C-alpha cells in the first residue's frame, strides 16, 4: 500500500510539473499560423486601404446567388443523347 501511495504521489507531482511549463509555450502559441497567413497574403495593406471593393453591388450579387441556388432545384429539360443532330434542318 505504501508503494502505491508513493507512485501516486510521484505521478501527481509529475503531472503538476508538466502544467507549470505551459506559460512558456503559450507565449508563442499561434505564431506559426500567423506567419503562414502573412506569407500567403498578397497585399498586406488590403484591409487598411479605404477604397471601394471592385465587383458587384449588393442587389446584383444577391440575385446572382439566388439564380445559382435555384439552378440546383429546377431541372432543365434535357434531350436524349441519341437524338442530337438527328432530323435537324440546316
């Protein structure tokens, strides 16, 4: 029983010691992600430049998105593959 208590005390001490080192690790937590994101960014000042974004206005973009979404719900009539070019007049 004494050996079991000793082993338990040592394992608790080791577990607490492992948790004591996290402030050193937390100081650099996320640095690799921030570095990778900065290296993949084309224009570092893009969010700070006060100029309008090139592209569509809101209503046009919304309408285009709605048309895109509806293209999956409505089926277009498709002709049979064997009738392509058969009986067409030129």
